[in-house]
C-alpha cells in the first residue's frame, strides 16, 4: 500500500461517490427525509458514515496495519469524505435540490443523507486497485 494520496486516488473516489450518489440524489425520499430528519439523527448518520468509511479503510485498504501509516490513513479518510461531499453537492446542485443560499440547513441535511452511501462507494472504488 502506498503512503501517499494522488490525483488517481482522488479521481477514483470521485467516480465511486458519483456512482453511489446518483441513484440516491434523484429520489424524492431523500429530499423529503432531509426536510424532516432531526439534527440528532442527522449527526448520528454523519458519524455512522465516518465509522463505516473508517472501518472499510482500516480493514480493506490498510489491512489493519496503520501504526506506521497513521497520517496516510487519516488523510485518506478525510479526503474521501470531503471529495464525496463535493461530488454530492455538485449532483444536488445540478438537479436544483441544493438550496444553499435559501435554505442552508436543508442543503446540509441533503448532503449528509446522500453522502452516506456515496462515501462508502467512494472508498470501495478507491480500494479496487490496491494490493
């Protein structure tokens, strides 16, 4: 496993995030869920996303060996989630479902909801070419 994060990794994460964000972002269920989900549940969903992202990265990409590669491990998780958020924001914006100026809280809720499956898709695709 290489210790750096490069353009190829970023592209793989973006493609994986896009592949998983598309079917979810286009559903009315996700849009409506964002309107009614309490902040406590949204926070739990956010941490659940990070937990699965962290676990998959730990066991699949790093194969449980992060002691000497801790910085790389943390950077990969942060980058994967941030790139996922950007991709999801672009998709939601493109379909006019990201009212960031008019309703920022609703936009944040939609981002977190769609980013949950998208982040897992992102890290899975990122791991496809790893040893």
